[in-house]
């Protein structure tokens, strides 16, 4: 779920917040002893508290990776649940240090809203879910349908564009909160649910009879989901970015949470040794403002990208999401880390 253009007044305020918070985030994070991470209010597989209040999920593990890089301890994170409407204000105001909440990287958010995105942790696209009882096989058969959609998201605009382009009519059923959209669809107040396809897989699990609903094949948009930080602090931006790339690079190297200690001790590959902070000329960590074992700490704390994916949303989880575009570039996907050297 993705926020649309804010008003010009809010956009101007963003720049003020960014300037006020510039170039000190790492110092602030170290001083308080944890990363404050903005996440979803509850999206299965991505960010959700368990019965004991412990947050788990794909985006949660990303927050943990940043904490591991900074502190050498993946547990030094506190989570702020944010809605589609509140997430940007939380980041703009400095309430959170990092937003990792299935948020689409767009030019407006990258410029007018005063945020910085770089590393895409999940390549997604908007889709549609319908009850099996409708016997619909394609989104092109949805003319006249009532469509549940969350307000304050680019989902609304994509929906309008798709139906207009295909000369289809529809009735939008709009709610601000995710829980309200879910309840409306469950109650039959709309025929169709639209959001990011990853979100549909997650939300289907919350329905009383998940197998009674199908996700249609059409993907109608590009939704590169990426963590965001405020503009004006390049050092913090670099740390948040390279924490993600370290996850990807670790998978490419074949380094896992289980074998990282053995590889650190035994590898003779200079690239691997440099990555793990044991090569004599290693300065990558200190250049980032961290220790040189920053990548080792990430892998030890959360594993590599593939492990994070499979543990939370992969084929053996209830969501059963295939890697697809999120496979490594060496396996036909888009996940690609620049050289860590």
C-alpha cells in the first residue's frame, strides 16, 4: 500500500524536517541505543507482532539488519506501527529513524516529500483478489465491480488508471485503515480487493476461508518496495542502503547464518574476507561509520537475503510466495548488490 502526493504545504514542511534532522541520525541512534523503525500495523509475513508482542516479518528483519550493522546486535530495534496515512509524517518528524513498511519508491517521494530510497528489498506489483464464487479469471472481466481500496495510496491512482485505460467501469469502496478494507471485503461490501500482490497473499490468510479467494494473474503496476530515510543525512542513508545490499551479497557468496563463522575463519577469497571484515586492508565498515565486521554482524543476526525471504514469506510459509523477480540476478531475478569493496 502506497501513499499518493501530499499537499504542497506538507511537502514544504518535509524539507524543513529533513534539514533539522540532517547529518546526525547515526549519532542520535547510538546515543539512544536502538533504531526506531516504522513498520506496518500488522501484515502477515512482513511485519506483525506475535502473541507475546515480539515483532516478526520480512520488513522487521530488515530493521534488525540495520541494528546489527550499527550495534552488532540485531535486537536493538524498537518498532513504530504506522498506517498508510501516518507513515510519512512519522519519518518526516523524526519520530522514526527508518521506514521499512512495504512502501513504493516513486519520484514524488524521492523529491517533493524529502525522502531517500535506493535499495529495493522487494519488487512487487499491484494485483486483484476476488472470491472464487465470482468465477472471474481476469481483471478484464471486472467491469461494474465494487472494488475495496485503501485511501492515501498510489493503489487508488493505479486502479483508476487501469479501469480507464481498459474502458471498464467500477465503484471504488474506499477506507483509510487497512483493517477497515479487510473487514469490508470479508463482509462482502465489495467484489474485489486491490493492493500490492504481496499484500494480497498476506491478507488472504486473514480471511475466514482463504481458499475461497483467488488472486488474479494481472499485475497492473511497478511497485519497487524500499526502505526510506530523510534527505540530508548521507551517512545514515549509506548505512541503511548497504545493510540491504549486504543481505544480497551474502546470499550470492553462499554465506548463511549457520556457516558465517566457519567462512570467516577459513575463507581465502579476498572479496569474502573483505566483506566479513577480516582482510588486512578492510576499511569498508569504518568508511560507513561502523566497525569492519558490520556485514558479519548482519549475517549472524538475521542471515542472508534468501534466508530472510524464505523464513518469512517464501514457498514453505503460509504465504507461499515464489522468489520470482526477487531472486538473485544470477538466477533470473532483480536482486543485485553493487561490489562491496
